[in-house]
């Protein structure tokens, strides 16, 4: 049969996109003709690869959108109650209808509520086409207006397919669907190319869109509670979304810069799962739990909140993972603590997860879809016109051979071996100083650091076949499971040199290789930034002994030594150095006496001078990543001795993973007061669980001159007395990190506008830290009284509004919103 999926945009990254691709490829493997119609397209090729047996038909290219009168008229097919309504128009209606007609499906499958409704408004069933609406969100995630539109349209579907039995039961109970088959079919997940293994990693991984529903604020809070008990463990969150800045601010406020990382999106999560220890899913609501199944299929146990619908149907608590109460930070922290502290338990659960997740294999799930589609096409409810149409039972012939896949496998000795689906005659490394040819041996190609150096550094990888010109090699799979990754306790005994080939996925998905490391190397473990000093802690590889006279040296570019700080190395190879920010500012001021641009920043390289030699400092053993993009340290402001002025000082990583320092003169609009910059922005989030609505407020005072017990956090009202907040604090080389709990109950906090005020003894006095990305507002009832709370940034300060709802004003606003959503034709 011919099956056509209609999706909003296949060219992005998301759970629905992965699901549709998996389903389409699995049904194509069963011999069906499968096509994906993507309403929108914003790039040449999909980010997530699509098999060659599945045809992709984009409708509207956003790089060259359609013009003319129809593009300015509102859509008549897409429901105005759906949030993507503004993306659609009369032009998109016409183009979608034309694409579906050209595809000539036997079965048309919608993949979101708006597209499901759109399909019911086309005369598809009259033409004998079965119309299936898939639901990748739960019914409770939809607003009242959209749910009403769905209730009017969904009775015209042939079938409604949620992904969980619980959600299917909810639709049967709450929506009148006479004659519509309602059947739960879970998402399928293909077997990954690689599973967890190789060198032991101490990494908690999470993945998904950065929205409030995913609960990453809960995960970061929970990890912060147990991180000190498990040194060497890191948290890595993969994904993109509007919540990125808020989560980075939360990491900053909790002092987790070197322990928790926002990694950005990953085009192949199986590569990331393979170098992780377990997966954490802390969603407040989850339609299915695609991430859970993907991690389990990669051989990882999963810690998940027991949120409605998805996780409990996938995870068997205590067997292949852990289920903890939804929204409970303490319970999440306990689950993290248990899995991080018990290697044997993780191993048992990993084996069980690998086995139990086989029920989500694509073929098994595709058979269930095939059974449903066959049933629909044979049902009497399908009009008789179908008899005049031909139902395809086989897939179209392949369009040609599959692309030449290449897997780059890192080895423990620092080399990389390239394995090809179709081995080349040779591989060409193309660097800035020329080309280096490596012949293939036994169908694979080994690449060593020496090979890359011969080509002049970082190289593009090309293949050469007999009689042809070199062509670029795709980075189909990057397998880093066996890359060098000694545990922190083993660093001192590790050979002093660390050098390895790093395979990378460059632009357009092409393979590049570079060399990381140095003959003498020190791994950075922690960097703390305070107004007075930048404190660096690390371990010298292969130290084997101590050096009490070691120095951390800063150089401006390739110049002479600029600043030096004592960095004694102990017998285990560990060192700590506090670089005075005033020394960096004074050294920068001296450079301004020369011909340098007075406004130009200075990039300082860092080396550890120990055991009679210089060691590079960097971050290499936490895995392959662009640490310059992932790690964001705060800055300090320091004044140079004499009249040298004030300078911003900030540590950073280079793209090669080396630790550096950047200094720049303060601009005319920036305060030159070091303590003013020491007050970090706040991270404010709604606390969970919540018998009463509550807020968590976290922040940092980056000064070593302020004692933790001298800090006070107050809510200052416009007319009422200030309300002190209970405060928990932690002091380290970067200053004081604090967290306060605000309970929004009238006995604890009167109605009004409250400014958050930080007080400290000494020169700081009172400060009003800001919150650039506050959480959204909330409404609830206190008895018969509706109330709301909203956090706002006002004049650089953080203001909490807590008051009864103005019902007439709220009603007028709702009417205005409703009118804006109405199509122009109905006004």
C-alpha cells in the first residue's frame, strides 16, 4: 500500500521527527511505498538522515516562500486554535492539497493535532483514502479551545493513534468518536549502531527540547544536591530551545560550571548514549518517552519521573530503571545518588534495559501499523470508490545504491580507524600544508597523530577510488567509546603525554580529524571565578611525585610571561593556583603602553611550569566536544595598580580544548566597581513538589571577601516591612552560592510587589540582583479567591508580583486573544 505522512517540518530535530522517520523506514522495509510530505523546509537536507526507500516531498521552502495574494489570505484548512496557525495561509492550503493529490496515498497519516484536523477538511475519505491521526502529545496537553476543535473534527478520522494505552483510554472516555478506531501503538526505535561500553564514563545524560515540560530545572537542582558526593561525575543535557539561557543561568548560580553542561543538539544521540552511564528523564509530562526507549536500546538504565502516561508503560521499576515521584527534586536526587554510587546495579539494569527494549523494534511496531492500515482499507466505512483505485503492495524500486557510510572508531592508543561500507583504494587527509595519502588495509584505514601532522594539522577526509578524483567522506558514525579517558584517580599514573586523533562532524556532515593533547599535559578539573582571583584546579598526567615550586604562567598571545601564580603540585599530581585578577588587569594595562589598540582584548594562554618543563592545560578527558561553546564561566572586574583603569577578566576554553583567559577594558557603560560585578544574576524557578506554590531563588556572590554567614536575602515591599527568606549557602574559591525558598501563601507573604534584595556585611551593602529570563506566571485559587504570581525584571532588579486576579481585566484580555485567533473571514 502507499502510505503518506504529513509533518510540519521534517528538517529540524525533535521527537516527532525521529518517530516519523523510524515508522516510515520500517514500513518501507516491509515492502510498502512510503512518502513523507513536509509542509515546511528551511534547509537543503534533513538534519536526521532518511533512508533512500522513503521519499521526502517538501511543500514550502522557507528560503523562498510563496508570494501573491493567496499567501496573504488566512488558511481555511488549518485550525486557528493551534499555535502554528500563523505559519499557514490559503497558499499553504492549496500546496498541501496538491502535494497529497500527487502522492496518491492509500493511507494519509497526520502527525500533530493541527494537521490531523487539516486532513479531515480535505475530501480524502470520499476518494477512498484512510485518514489516520497520530497523537504525539497527550490529551491533557491541549488547551480547551483546541480540544473543542479536535472534538468537532476527529469523528471524521478513520483512526486515532495515541502512543500509550492510558492516553487511548482517555480519548475514548472524553471524546465522542463513533466509528473511529482508537488504538494505542507505541513509537518504534531502531537498534542503534553502537551501544554503551568501552572505557568507563561517569556521565548522566539527558536529551530533549529545552522547555519547562521537560523538567531540566529539576534535574540540575537534583544533580547539584549530590554532585559533591560523587566527584568525577558530570551531567550533560542535549537539546535546543528557548530555555537554554535559563538553564545556563541556573548552572551558574549553583556553581556547577565544570560539572553540568548544556551540550546543544546532537544529530546522532546513539553516539552520546554510547559514552554515558545512565539516562535521566525528569519530565513533568511525557506523551510517550521516546528518549527513554532510545537510551534503553543503547544499553543504558533510565531514571525517570513517574509522570502521567509514558514512563510507567516502558520502565519496570528496579529492573531496567527507576521511577521516582513526579516533580520531586529530593526523590530525583536520591535516584541519581543510588545509580551514581552503585556500579553493579547500573550494570544489571543496563543488561535488563537492553533486553526489555527489544519490544520497540521497528519491525514489530511497523507490523501493528500495517495491521491497522489493512483493517481500515478493508472496512465497509471506506467508500466504494476504492475499488477503482490500485492499492500498492510493494515499495518503489530503490533509486540507487545507499550512500557510502563511514564509521570513525577511536582507539585507546590515540588512533582512529575508518571503516567503510565500500572500502576505498586510499584515504586522503587534506590539511593546510598539503595532502597525505593513507592506503586502505583490509577494508579499513588507520589514522594516527603523525599522519595528521604530515598534512599540517586539522584535516578534511577524502576517499580516492581507482581512476577517480578524491571525494569528501561523510561522518556517518563517530564511535568514541574507546577514546582515551582515564579515571581521575588514575591520572597521576597515566603516561605524561596525552595525544589522540579526534574525529569530528563538520559542515554538511562531512568528516574531519584533528590532533588533541600534548607531550606534557595537565587536565583542568575546576575553575572558580571571584572578584579577587581566578582559581584553577587540575591534575598533571604522569606526575608520580610532587613539585612544591610549580607555577601557573599566563602569556599574552606568544609574548613573554605576563602573570605567574604559585601552583604547588602534590604527590597525586593535583594542583591549585589562584591567579589574582588585579595582576591580570595590571599586566594588561602595561601592554597598553605599547602600540596595542587600547580597546582590544588580550587573550592569555596558560601553561603549568612544573618538573622543569611546561605543561599545557585543557579539557580533553571529558570527551569530544566544543568546550569553548559549552562552558561559560562568569567574568570578574579588576582594577589595575595605579591609574591603569578597570578590566573584565574571564576564563574560557579554545576550540582545541585549551584553557585560556581573556581580559578587556571596561566599556563606558560598564561599572568599574568589582563588587558590582560580583553579584551574579538570579536563577528563579517554580519549586516542586508544591503543596503550596513556591519559588526557588538561587544566586552567587563572587567575592572571597564576603563570609557566607553574613549574607541575607530579603523581599522588600513598596509599603510593607521587608520579609527575610531562609537561606542555604555554600562557600568555595568562587565566592558564596545561595538558595532561598519563597512560599507564596498569605501567612508567609502578603499580597504586593516585592523586590529581591541581597545584603552582606562590608563594602557590598545592599544589592538588587537581576533575573533576565524569569519563569512564566502561575495562577491558582486560595479558597474562592483566584490569585497569581509573576516574576519580572524591572530596572535591572527582580520583582515578584503576588496579588488577586483582576477578573474583569482577565476576561477582556481573553476576549482580545480569542478575537486575534479568529480567521479574518469570520470577523
